């Protein structure tokens, strides 16, 4: 039992009179940064429903990437104390997911978890020494640095016995709680795709760890290249950035670096849970030697490696490096992505999955046994929870768009095919927009790039912006923008358009109307009158076909 006074409330006789639940065991949760916080949140469900346990958070306040850590801890609703107070207080159990040196200042029984997919990186300052398994990290004065060093796979125990045999008595193979939550959530893939608004598009998921050897470190424009090249109605692009990227530079700075990508539809997944639900929703993963890429391959997603530095043998990431094809360091991306999707074998990364955990689905139960053994408490009567991941936060709706649109009109079949790519990303080295050969520029009137609005072939406004007179708004738009051929308003599944030749047409669809102004432009370019569009025509946008009802005049 913790020494009195209790770290949060001095439980003297008077104070106990006002305590609703007289907890008997105090557990300290030590977070260094967002990554370690995420792993701790994965395991503390094992204490749910036990009134004997009081959880307390602290932060070592030493990690250079701890920006916004206190805010994320506050969201948990668990009481927090300063590091100095945590060090001076005796707890019954302390849990952390980092080997940072200052965790050795804790005098309470300590459990150290891995905060990634095992131990898969070398120490930069000591070649061939594995981070998390070398003596520097697992021993203090020649003895184990913690009462329990949690490993996810028995292979790690073999590595530990070779690198730091004195630490083996503290090693506990207990599986991977993060991977177990991913496995438990796999049946809900459609739920996660729905939340992200993917529809029938293929979701390409880009994972980047930190450092210059990472996916973005070696090809910073990778996200931009994907969005520029892949049709936006056939592909969605999401990314999960290592928290050390976000919290070194600041999330606001990262959003500004990728502002054009966000306008083009990029989804940046949050760091606590959404990176996992996005991974489950993905159709293909592009990554590096980071844990997220390894988890993606382990659940069977087609995986391409954009970067891959040297990693320790005998790890799931080493196996990934042997079995995953590479994305070229530069140049087109469509071919490698289509090949990876078409040629993927569901068993291609079975060996990666086998090395993630020796005990799939058992981590929470094993960890609960370990924690309660250290606490000298009987196990709760309740079942150990296996918590399914919540649906990801839906990305913001994009009302501002600028597309380079290529079209194919089959008048005989009454079919118009449209392929849209973000126009802002179709540019040369001087960041100037490159118009499409045989295509057109379609832009909303509120898009932030003025030159695109001024040179758009098709201008789109929202009905709400027309002050109740759509006809006058359409005429003014053509009059004020001499490059514009078609002005249109859209509202839900309805579109009204006016051409430079003075023809007016109304269109409706059971889906979104945002592609219909480009359909009008494509028909106009054939030289046929708008009346010939009626009564209906088929539009193919991406992988979807929609019947469009048309009323000319």
C-alpha cells in the first residue's frame, strides 16, 4: 500500500471521512510524450471497475517532443501530479512505455512496456546496439532497470539474453496490446471507412516515422505527388505522422506545410487512436521502418516501402524489409500502386504478423495478471476488456475545390466520363499552375488561389451565396470572368448552369452535384446544344456511375 500522505489527497483521519471510495492501491502512469501516452492508454482498461485502484498520471518533463502532452493527459480525466512529486512518493505500481534514463528515479515497482512494434531500431550513437534491449536501457548498476520488462514476442527474449543477460529475470513476454486492439477492431472496417468518407475509393495510407531516413525525410513531397497524380474520385490519401514530427514542429506548422494537400483532400489522422482505425480502413500502405507500417503489413494490407534504413534482424520490421516491394524514390506513383493492389497475396506478410506477438489476443489478460501480481491483489471478478477502437474523427468537409478535369464524351452511349485531379498540385517548379492538355480548370468561387479563380473554365458557386437570384449571379459571373465558359451553382444534388453562349440548364443527381458543372462544360465543348443533354445522361466519376436528369432552358 502507498505510503501516506497519499500523493493527491492527504488521507488523514479527517480526510477519510469525506472520501467516497477508500482506494487502497495507487498506480502511477508515466508518460514521456504522445507515443508513450498512447501505449499507456492501451493497457489501463485492465483496471476498469476496481475501486481498490487509484490511477495517477505524471510526465517526466524531459522529452523534447512533449508538446501538448499535458493537454492530452487532461482529456483522460485522470488526476495528474508533477514529476518531482511523483519521484518523492511511493506508489504500489508504476507503469511507463519508455526506457528514458530518468524513469530510474522512480522508487516504486516499475513496469516498462514497449511503445512500438517491439524493439526494431539501432541506437545512433552505438552501432548495432538495439534501442530498448541493450544494457544501457535495461540495466541500472548491473541490475534490471525495472521489476518487469514487458516483451511482445519470445524472440525478443532471445535478443535480450544475448545483449543483456542480467536483465532476463525481469523479462515478461505478454504480447502486444496495441496490435490486439487493432485485431479486435478489424471487423469494423466499414464503420471506419464510412466515418472517413472514403466511399468506393481506394484509401492510400502514408505512414512516416521521424528522422531524415523516414518516408517523408527522404521524399517530403510524397503526399503531394500522390494527390497530384491519383484521380481524387478513385483514391483518397490519408497520413499518420510520427508524433515526434508533429510535436517537434507543432501541428499548426505541419498543417501549413501541407496546406495545399489539405485543400486537395489529404486526411491527417490523429495520433492517439485514429492512426489505427485509418490503418484498418486502408487499401494500401506506403511507409518506412516505423511501427505503423509494420502493423499495416501485419493485418494484411498491401504495403510499399518508400524508405527503409538498416534495422535489427529477428524483428517484424526486418521481415517487412525482406518481403515488401519498394516505391521508387522519385517519379510516377500510379504504376507501383496499381501493381501492389493487383498482385498482393493475402499471405505475403504472414511472417511479419507472426513476429509482432507470440500471444495474439492475450496481451491485456497477461498484463492484468502481471500488474495485480505486483500489487499483491486478487484479480477482479470481471472479464478483462478487449476494447474496440472508436470510429475516427470525420475529416472537415471540403467546399473549396479546384480541379483539373479531363473528360471523355461518348455521345452515342450518352456517357460522359470525368477524371478530376487537384489543380493546385498540377504545377511546375515555379509553383505555377499547369493547364491540362485536353482538359479544363474547374474552381469554386471561394478557392483561395486568385489566379485559378480568374482563369477557370468552370466557376462554381453555392446557392446560398446568390442572394436568392441564381440567374443574375450566373450572368454576373460570366460577365466578370472572361475566361469562364460555364458558370454554375450547386446545392446538394442539384446544379444550375449557364454557358458562355447563353444556354441555361438544370441538372439533378442522387449523389453530389459538384461534378455536374464539368459535365456541362464537356457537353458544351462537343458543340451540341444543351437541349440535346435532356432528358438524361450518364456520368462516370471515378468508379461510380450516376444517372443525371436534365432540364434545358
